[in-house]
């Protein structure tokens, strides 16, 4: 079938509406961004990649020092020195274990800062920037000059 014949069939079938203006929609026209969003790929496994990364993330187990008398003695001696010098807000370096919030274990961290207060009730070291470190997670405290 040639093109003239096809055009004649279309005019015969739809001639009454062929030259009519296009009807307007009652709905507002979507922006280009909204229209493009319709064709974005669908991710049926939302969060799956994050879960894989989380499973692969490594944590360390906390070392249980138990009743290591020498370690406890050293920490107590250092805390006593700090108590007597708190007004000067001494600069200290603390090695401690930070428990992971999402899975078992955690990691060992070092923190340096000016010690503002030792909270005996909450059993925490409180630094001038607001950082708090629990006594039970402290491995080592060193006074810095």
C-alpha cells in the first residue's frame, strides 16, 4: 500500500477530528525533571548495597584485661595525678575501646584533649570540648606536655 492510499484511509476514518485542536488536560503539565523521574531505573533492592558494606565492615573484639593489677594500678595512679591538677585542664591522651553501635565488637581509638572534669558518679572523663569517655573503656591515659 502506498502512502497516498494510507492517507486517504486515515482521512475517511478520522476526517471529522483530524483538524481539531488538541484537547487540554485538567491536570497541570509536569516539569522535565518530573517526567524524567518516571523513567529512572527502579531499585527493588533498596539498601542492599549498604547492607553488604555493613557486613563486610570489620570490628575488633574488646580485650578483657580481667584483674590485671598493674594496669589498674597505673590507671588509678594517673587518675589521682589528674584529680590534683584538674583546675589547669591538663592535656591528656587516652587510649580507649569504642563499642560499635551496629554490631558486636568495636575499635580501639586514641583521643587527645584537655580534661575538664572527672565524673566519679557516671564514671567518665569529660573533656573541654564535651567529649566523654567511660572509665570502663579506658586502656591507657598519658599526660601530655
